[in-house]
C-alpha cells in the first residue's frame, strides 16, 4: 500500500487509475466497502495527488479552448476587409435595389431607387434632387379636400377593381358612389400572373377615413395605409 507501506494480503485493495497506478488498502483510500460493492464494473478510482493533477489539467485545458475577447476582436477585424471586398464586387454587377428586403418576392409596388423621380403635380414644375417624395406619396395624389386615398396591398394577383369595390362597400358599409376611384397599381406592361401580390389605390369620401384606418375593418392578410399628398414648395424669384 502506498499510504501505509504494508503488503495487501487479506484486505481488498484498490489500484489508482491515474498516472501513479499505485495500490491502496480500501481503508487507507477512505472508501467504504459498501460504496465499492454498489459501484459498477466500470468503477474508476484515483488517489488524491492524481485527482488534483487531473482537475488542474482539465481547468487549464478549458481556459485554452475558450477564446477571449481580444481574440474575437482580432478575427473580426481581419474579416471586415474581406467582407467589404465581397460587397464592392457584388455591387459592380448587381443593382443596389436588388439588395432590398424580401428580394425574392415580386409585387406591384417595389422600392423606387433614388434615381427615379416622382411626377410633379404641376406640369410646369421641375423635379429636383432634393424634392423626391416616395412613390406612394406622389402617385395618384388627390387635391380634393373632401376625399382621401387609401392603399390596399398584399392582394391576390387575380383580383380586379370590381372585387375591390365590393370589398370596400362591404367592409365600410359604403355605397358604390362613395368610391370615387379605384386604381390597380400595376404597370400596363406587367403581367399580373408573375406577381406574388398586387396593390390598389382607393379614393373615398372623407367621412370613411376613420373606419378605413382601423385594423378590424379589413380581412386578415390585407395591408393598408393612407396615401399622403405632400405639398410642393417651389422657389419664386
């Protein structure tokens, strides 16, 4: 026995499973015989010195495997130039608008690039680079103070203006004459069958604006908002 230096004859002995591989009396190893019988055949025991050495090695191994903040920052800094180079290369071959969200979804009211300018309300006015309202704010703008324009979107591509008119009358309790105009926001050169969904502009009497902007008014799936007409401030000499 490594602890008491007595030869192990009659008493059951234990052999350390650590690097020392020394033999011990069960009593010298402070292991109860009852606990030893309860263990499976795969029971492995190590002496105190080997146990402490194993724990220290395990802790040092985990510390070396866990990256610190400095290592992560260094790796990120090395990756940034590579990512910038990839983005620059892609932008040479792919238009900027192709990087917009949901680029796989085809619809009738896409994001308009900054180079496309909206049609001014006054035919004699000239659009400038500093006066570029969004597409939905400049198309079909109403000058009538007694009406408002509503955008209905996320609608099946086979839907017609008549279907939208019946929908508006049913949801708002309006009559046919209350729908001043309904416009499908799809170019005449576009095949609606190729679109995932389409949008409509509905011009209604002003009295329906509050129920028209409530979520509970429209069926699930329809997205809506009000068209806002932006006044153009022109320069005068």
